[in-house]
RNA sequence: GGCACCGUAGCUCAGCUGGUUAGAGCGCAGGACUCAUAAGCCUGAGGUCACAGGAUCGUUCCCUGUCGGUGCUACCA
């Protein structure tokens, strides 16, 4: 019935701790995946870690462990983070997995017609172990600011991927939306970037300057550079090339990436795919960044927000809710504890939580918990679906909240508590009351459906209250008020 | 420098291809109620739609310029 769909997230480099940006990747992909699963599709959902490269090797050396031992330790927090935000991923890849390494070497073989060797010349800092552009060298007067050493003019052999061969195909795929870049303005940026043609890309380094990586087939002196290794994960994780099942999921339906790495996914990655004769992904979703109080997250400012703290204090669903509704999917968004707590207390506590509570309480109080029969509430799902399918997740939640608001208004209009006063003496009133409350319960079940991709736990809680014919006796508040970062308004006012 | 975008109520933002009194949420003020997490509901105050020209019968919404801000990208020195 449903078709197979595949969603991917960018694999972070493990040389550091996961932060809110990674959580956004996991969350956005997960919302999309849950929505598709809800609609009967089989979804494969990949996450993983990028583990090769000098930075890891250096850190490992500092700690006196092998690179493998180092990454074996460093990848775990990313997995934990994904699980903590409730990501229901199906596949976790590490680029150090033996299957991946082998598969990347296979990809290299397939790419061979498009690979050539060339000499790279540039300014090299032996401390940083990397090349710098002429501009950077000039701006620092020829001395590396990190190491206080002059740059050396070096030349080294690299293999290059002739990505330029694919300029026309890539451009066409983007222009015609065969490979759709979302949002539209990012698509324009990419097209602008390749208007003079796609540049060939270096895909290897001499082993002497990059030891921790996948060996280039048939050339022991060269090791694969990050992009070929890392980007290939999207294919290798689902079994390419040796497990045929990869064909059931590729091309990916959506590849979620941060705006900073869009270019690699929109240009180099398609070049690789075209080079090995595999079709391009259908969509690339570039999301924005999360600012903290209007400023970029930076370690030196110490303004980072730890997703763990939010989730530990307010729960996963509150976390998912805020970042889905108050951070626009494709633009930058802002987090402050004030905004978060306002949304939590007002929207989750007052609007939704209290609504669930008041309906459950009335059914319990007036009808001993028995929910009457009600025709399935009919709602126009169009705007909601449209919003999700266009990745306007915040709008989908706005639509959901309209339903919540409407039900609150409905209850105030019909006043079940008034009707209830006559239910013992008037059978018509009793029936009316039953209908009203059944309608309310039915609407809340609808809300639960709408919330499922965003707040799976909450959706389940609501369903368990209303999906059987009897409301459980002890109903606990879904979102108890929390005032950890803002003053409690119930506290005495100071005017 | 090039390309793209934005500047609308205190705040965050909607306003499709131009058409009578410019919208929402939050925040703020007031009101009626009591089923509910003192929640929710109703009403209200608040905008020269950055600025200046132009085209149009008519523009927040089209064109030009100015000022201010953002993203991507390039580069001189």
C-alpha cells in the first residue's frame, strides 16, 4: 500500500559534543518520518557519525589512545542525543563500519572514469595540517596565528573527481526540481554558485598527511578525503552496493541538512551519484540555525543551550513542540528560556493540557467516565497536510492549535456544566450532554492524530484517555506548570 | 562588488496574481462565567504598512532611488 521512503540526516563529525543543531536534524527528520509512517508508508530513517580525519586522529593521540578507540567513545553521545529527542531512526551508520569502508572503496572504483590525479599547490601549516588560501596567508602576514609558524609553500598529489562533467545534469536536476532544494531561496543560492560550472573536487590526500581514513584502492599512498567518505554513507547504510534492498529505498525522499553544508549535498553529492550511475535524491531540506537570545551559538560566549537540560526539565514532547513550532523549519530561529517557558505554560499547559483535563473531568464527573457515541468529527485536513508536505512544520502546529482553540470556544459556548444541572430530571438534557462531551472527546482524538508526528508521547496519552468508552479515573495533568526561568505569575504582583 | 531577501501594531510574524473600515498569536487593559492545571471564553487599546519619487482610476502588495538589516558569493588592496 504505502511506498518505501527514505529520510536521511547529516552525519556529524564526532570531534566534539552534540549540540542543539544536531538535535534539529534528528527532530526534523523524525517528524517527517512519523508523519509518513502514520500515513502507511514504510520509512527508513538514517542517522550516524563521521569518524575519519586528522582532527580525530590528533585528539586520539593527545589522549594516548588509538583513533578507533577515540571514535568508539565519541560517537555515543550523538546516538544518545538522537534517542533523547525521540528520534525513531532505523539505521545508525558510523563511517568506520567495515561495510561502509568497503562500500566506499567500491564507489571509488565505480567513479574511476571520472577521477584524475593532479598536483595541489598552496600554503600549508604543519601545525594545522592543512592548506590555506592566498588571502588567508596574506591577512596573517604569512604566519599561522594558531601556531605562530610561517606557512610553507607545498605541493601534493591529490585525486580529483571531475565533478565539472556533471554541471549540466546537476543544474537541470535543481532547476526542474527533480532534485528539489527546499527552501526556494537556497535553491537560488546553489544555482548561483554553479552558474559558471561545478568545480572539480579533491577526494584524496597523501597518506602522510591523512592517515586516519579509507584507503584509496590500488594506491597505498593515498587516503580518501572526507566528502567522498562521509557523503557516501547515505547509500552504504542501506546496503549499497551488495545488499539489493538499498534499491527499495533509494532515491532518498528527503535529505535533511543544515544550511552550512547544503552546497556539499546539492553539488558534490549529486556529482558522486551521477558518477556511479545512481539517481539523485528527490529533495534536500536545508534548515536554519538556532540562535540563543538573538546571538549565534558560540562556545566562547558560553551561551549554548543543552537539549538535555530542556528535555530533563520539561519532557521530550515540550522540546519537540518548541523547536517544531517556534523555530521556522527553513529559517533561523531563536531560543530563550523566557520564550520557551511561555510556550510551555501557555500553549501546552493552558491551551492543550487544560483542555484535555477539563473534558476528561466533565466526562468523569457527569457520566461516571462513560463516553457516549459520537459521529467521527470531520475536519479539513488539507491545510495541515499541505503544511507538513511543504515542511512548514510550524504552520502544521498552528493549524492544530486552531482546533484546540475551537474546542475551548465550543465548550464555553455550549456550557456542558449548565446542561449537566438538568441531566437527572431531563433525559433530553442528558442526551445532549452526552453528545457534547462525546464530540469533545472525538475532537481530542483528532488532535492526538495531528500531534502524532510532533509529540508522539502526548498523542498516546490523549488516546489512552478517550479511545476506549471509559475515561480512566485518575487523570494527571499533561503539562504541569513549570516556572524555573521566569517568575510565577501567581506570586504576589509588584506593580 | 555581484546575486537574493527583508524592513507591517510593544514583541514574533501573516498578508495569494494591486480594489471598500490592514490581520493573527504573545504581551497589555477591562468584562462575564466556573467544567478545568485561577485554566478557558468575550471585549478593547495600539499601526503615516522604513522613506522619497513614479506608473495606475486606485497599492502595504508593481517600478526607480535612498536609508537600515539579513543570507549566499566574489574580490581589490
